[in-house]
C-alpha cells in the first residue's frame, strides 16, 4: 500500500534540515528504501519548509515505524507529519499503480 506523507519543518529549522540532508537522502534513496518518491516542500521564498514523500508500507503502523528511521525525524526537524493512503494514478512507475 502507498501513503502520501507531508512533513512540515519546525519554524527556524533550516539549519537542522541542511545538517541532516545527506543522511536523509541516503536513507530515502537506498535501493531497498520503501520511499518511492520524495522532495522538499518550499516556502514563499523557495526555501525548503517540509517534505513530501510517497512511501510503500503494509499499513499505518508499519509506515510509522519506517518514518521513525528518517534522519530528519530523528533530528526532530518536523513540527507536523500527516499521511494518508495514496493511489498513484498518473504516470505511476510499473508495479506501483
């Protein structure tokens, strides 16, 4: 099952994001990662202010376990994390529709 996950950074935490960016990208981009797509959400000035992830997980409990391993989450970057089941309809990679 796929989930759309939106994470909002804590106010004034850009330095935390930048400090942990390489580890986050390694975690999300690993060959065996359940993260299928992701990227930063931007504020009005074009600066990172959160994250959007599409994550494959068995259920919500499994998703929470996956997200706890994100270096950004371990660094307490996020003020809020919201997720819901997602159906990839347009331009879905093979096997994820």
